[in-house]
């Protein structure tokens, strides 16, 4: 049998094998997305790259983030050997893509074309991704991923030369990659819309409406398992003075500054931080008693007291918070609904906040029964 005939048979056999694998992987990716929470975008990004690698039997795959400033940055890299992920430190390649690298030029071409783009051996031989993984690239494909009509990610896949007959990427590979990319694009877009719906646009914290939904879920756990639960209501002291003196744009920056302090000091993934409105914030501490919640809030106060908020080169401010804390009681658990249960805890925490402001501000108050309840505020 002639060498050309052997090559043709090998090519068609490989094509059918790859096509079968691609169909299976695309179906698995679709099933995986059904189980994905829209808040788990980081997981989606990583799994999208891995599904693309497996669908095309690629050796290396990397996710490149396209910045709004036009920069490109690697965020996830996977190296496969014998269909298994290689445990390797890819930190040298993670980060900004230098303008002098082959990747940068290939990304620019892909951005202009807006479709999966193939590159040959000569074009990818100096790929930084290939060098980091210690492979000799034969061909590469760059796949744009669109989110809300804008290219936000590009996936780079590389194949090495295996044996005498390396066939590179096939047309059905490109088709499969386009399907995965389109599915992921739709999910990313939905995730972005969902994220905008549940977050405060200024601070990036949860908005109060979504906060309540999450807290009501926690109320179910408290009722079912008898777990602890604490709530803190926080108000920035004399914030009206900041707005009146420096303007609302400075006030907005101050709110973002305080939100960053909250995120730095309240680190548990189970804790729920939200902007209640204006200069007020609210924090739920699931599975946390008053003592532990108090300690965390005290750290928030101390951090804010020690961090200077700079208005400009000449003016800087020290912001201070008043904080009130309350926890779940047996009588709360016996209430008729989660809404009523939350209302009771909120009123007590709000009363403690009022006491903090009344007794000098810049302090943390834990509610006790000696404090007369302050009711009337809408939740």
C-alpha cells in the first residue's frame, strides 16, 4: 500500500475518532452548564478551556482575558499529557501578554477577525505558552468568546507534532470549538446580567434585595438545624458632611473605599455583605455568635480608623463607622415566617446602631434588652 494511501486512511480514521470525541465533549459541556450556578463564573471559565482542549485533543490551552483598556492577560493554563492534566506551575505565564510576543500578534489578528483563527507551525514556534509547557508547537487556534456583543476572552489551544503524521486542527475541531464558545458566550452574558441584577453598581457589593433572598435562605437553616446567626448594620459617621464639603463624586469614592475595607476584613465566603442604601451597609454572619461577629466588626472599625482615604494630593480623610449587632434568639425561630424572623433581628441590630451613634459614634454596640427598640424603618 502506498504511503499516500496509508496517510489518507490514517487521516479519515483520526477525523472520525475526533468527531466522535467532539460530539461527546460538547454534550458533556451542555450537561455541565445545567448544574452551574451563574455566580460561579470562575469555574465556567476554567471548564470552558478544559472542554475545548478535550474536544480537540489539544496539548495545551490557555484563557486570555481581554481588558477594557485593550490589554491581554493570561488567567488560566492547562497542559495535558495522555488525556490527564499535568500538575505544573504556570505562574511565569500568568499575567499580562507582552506586545513583543507571538501571542500578542495572534490575539490581535483574532480580535480583528472575530472568529476562530488557525496559525501554522512557523507562526507559533516561539509561543510563550508552548515554551512554559516545554512543548514544540505544530499548530494553534485562537477562539474568541463574546460576552454581551464584546470579545472578553480568547482561548489559545496548541497541538504538538506527534509522530510522522501530525494533522493539526480539523474543520470539525473548529466547528466544535465554535459551538462550545457560543454556548459559553450565552452563559457568560446571562451571568453578567445576573451579576448586575444582584450587585450594587457603585460598590460591587450585593444590593439589599438580593441580600434579603440570601438571608431568608439562611433563616431556613437556622430553623432546621438550630445554627447561630448574627447581623450587623453599619453607618458611616457624618457622611453628609463629606458629600456637602467635597461633592458627591468624592462621596462615591469614599463609599467604594469603605466597601473595599469590608471585603478585606470580612473574608469568609459564607458571610454576606450588602449596601443597604446611601452610606449604610449590612452584613450577615451565618453560623456565627455575637462574640465572633463583634470581633470581626471591631476589626472593620479599627481598619477604617487606620486607613486614610485620600481625596486628592492635598486632602485626606479618616472615615469612622457606627455599628450595631444582634443575633438570633429562640423566640425568633418560633416566629411565623423568615421575613418576620429577619425583621426582629434587624430591628435589634438597628437599635444597637442607633445606640452607637447616640453614645459618640465610631463604636460597635451589641444589642441587649436594656436598649429600647427603635422600630419604624422599612426593611
